[in-house]
């Protein structure tokens, strides 16, 4: 594959707009024809996309304002669902846990995957093999991963606590069966699984850092740490932006990992927003209320993305 | 400068190798444990200290599991869905990408922005209205539901567009002058040139669909429709004390993906790098 155009700030990758043509009759009909042909290319995918994604997203907002339930009648209730959210202890718990997960998973994943990418960028022998290894968790299914880690985390017989007992006398973490350790356990597995993907993104970004800059900094007497901080990181900013946006969204929507590892438990100690939507909607059939929770998740993801986008814009300027 | 002396540099190298080897071992450990446990007798799975070489090696697990779990059905369903989704995604994605990358018409950029925007919208937030709609069409509890769910993602359009833009416009211009229609240019010029990107998209989509758990969980209730992920999860619940057998099932569910990954790794890595760099 050819190397993509890199090193500039064309974050969305639009091509240049066509030069303005003076409007004349044959031109307009040609233009129209062109637009029609263009649309036919996009249409097959766009139809599916519009019906299956855009439609439901719009419908979501309507449903969140209704009392829609298992009996099917969606009556308009205004903001009632949202005032109920303010009082709902389980929702607070889920919201808190989601932020807990994000607060640890985002920085942890970024740091670990950047370190792995820097390590791989050292042109060591066996780096290709290492890349394969680090990426492998990302492509294995969540179910198999959860099953294995649950056994590894088993508090009494699991290898992890066996290993820890070599260093720690006294109480060992109860991991997925303990209220305090269920979230950390899930975060560890989440990071382990996702880091390979972001490592690849960082690695691609690192290829765009010009070697001459490093050379110049070295001649000026900058040590490895200074070079990393003043050359590598600033050059990585477009990648860093993309990675941060992706890992943030991924953290806030975390669901299947928790569903299969802890099912939100013990109690509600690892219940997250996505799972709460699922419980309310697909288990208790309070579809209107579940939609209101979903609107909250939607707004969190969109606003976090917009904030990061604006921040990136300002830095760019 | 001290940092330039070669013994220090050499020991730095050695340290890097040590870090790499330890990290690799750490990352792979769960998989090694999975494979080792799948070859043990059940009561040997949890021993202190961990027994890293099974003795005796229980190949039987790999025979027994076919009788206890409906593996054939699960694998068949998963294959049907994965192949259909991959086909649709690659076809419609590469087709739409041509419109976005090689043609100019009003509304194009706004439309593309719409695609990009949905990357920030988690599926979990609109799964309920989507479920109601698909149920309304009578497709709930069918494999078609899963196909619809996965086939029209923005990812394929995005990846193919990025790649098409690296193909010089002069090629399609020349073909246009020679009288080839836009569809002809797509089919006879652009597609043959984008085989690596098509391979990336094929592999990534296939693996994603194979691994999907939430879609099948919501839509597929009847046992004969279950995919491998659903099957494995229910197997874990049913035989929760049969640790060795559960590991056997896990190994079998990962194996096809591992094979595809090792054979097509290059495309995997390049596909992800393409979407990331200009991301």
C-alpha cells in the first residue's frame, strides 16, 4: 500500500474544491449529470446508513420524551424522564462508574500504547513479531478474553493472585468478585485489549516525525527525554488528537467487556451507562426511560468530541 | 557526551530488548494460559503453583467439546453472517468512496461530514430505536438483522476514500477522455488498483463481524441461530465448572481469527494506519 499523505493538518482529508466555472447552459446540465452520477455511487451505502443509523439517532430524541413501554404506546411526557434521571440512584452509580472507567482507561491506554509504539520504533530485531503480539488481544473476541481473564483473576486459585502473594502478605484483591476491585479489573483488561490498536496508530504517526529534527536537537545537546518532549510529541499532535477522540468515545461507551466479565456486579459496582440503557430497555422494557439514558450517553460522547476538536483547533492556530 | 559511549549504548539496547521480551510475554500470557488449560484435565486448571506444561496432555477436550456444544451450528451461522456483511460492506463502501474521492458535486463534503460525525455516536445510544425498527420489519430473531446492523458502517467508506485519494486523478481523467463512464472507471481502473485497501477492509470487517457479541445478543434468541460468541458465552454459563472445556471452546473460537490475522496481518496493520494518519 502506498504511504498516505502525511504531516499536514488535513484532518478530514477533503480534496480541493473544483475551480469555479462560469455558469453556462451546457455546463449546468453537465454539472447536474455529474451530481446524479455522484449520488448513484454514494446511494447504496447511504441508504443503509441513513435508515439504520441516522434514522434511529433522530428517533432516539423523540422517544426520550415519551413514556414508551412494553405495551407500546408512546405518550408524550416532555422532560419527565429526565427529571426522573436526576433522582435515580442507579443512574448516578452508572454515570459515576462510566466516568471512573474513562478517567483511568483513557490516560492508561494512551500512555501504554505510546510507550509500546516508541519501543517498536527503535528498529529492534523482532519488532515485527512484537507488533503482532501486542495487536493480537485487539482482534480476539471479547467473550474469550473475558472468560480467560476471569479465570486468571479468580481470587482464590487464580494465577494473578498466586503471583501477587509472592510479594504481598495479607489481603489480596478480590478482583471481579469484589466491589472495590471489579472496576480496576475491568480497566486492566480493557487497556490490555485496546492498547495494540492505538499502538498501531501511534506507530503510523511516528513515521511522520522528520528524522532531521531529531538530528538537529541532538546536535544542540538535547537528551532523549528532551527530544521526546520537544520534538516527538509536538509532531505527533494530529495522531494524538485522533487517538484521544477515539479512546474517549470508546471508554464512555464501554459495554460488552463489562457485560461478559462482571455483568455490572457485584451489586452495581461496575454498572456503566451503556449497560443501564440495556437493562432499562431490553430487560425492563422501559423504552422511553432507557432512551433518556441513551440521550445522556450520546450528549457526553458528542460534547467530549467537540471540546477536543475545538481544543485541537486552537492549538493549531 | 557520556550518552554517546558505546558500552552504555549497547547496554541501553540490551535493556530495550529485555523490556520488549518481558512485555511480549506479559501480553501473551492470557493466551498461553488459555491454550495450556485447554489441554489439561479439569482439576488441573487451577493448581498452585501454575502448571505450565499439561501432564498428561488432554487432547480429548478437543473431541468432547463437539458433543457438548453446538459448535458446527454456531460456526456456520457466524460464517454466513460474516461473509454477507463483508461482501456488502466492501461493495457499497468502495462504491460510495469513489463518489466521495473522485467526483465533485454539490453536497458531497457535507455528506461526508455526516459520515464522519457518526464516528462519535456510540451504537449503544441508538440501539433501542434501531431494534424497534428492525423488529417492525419482522427481522428480529433472524440472521438478516445482524447483516443489516453491520453492513453499512461509515468505516468502510472512510478507509476506501483515504486510499482512493492516494491514486492520482490523472488516471481517471485519462480514462474519462477515452470515453469510459464513471462506473467503468471505478470497475476497471480504480478497483484493480486498490486491492490492498480492499484486502484491509475485507479482513477488518470479517474479524469484526466474527467477534461481534452485542448484535447477536440483542437480535438472536433461538439457539439454532446463535453465533459463536453467543454460543460460547452460554456454554460458559452452562458448564461453569468445566474450566478446561471452556478454555477449549475459547481456543476454538479464537483460532480462525488468529489464522486470518497471521496470514493477512500486513493488510490489517496498513488498513488501520491509513484511517489513523489522516484520521
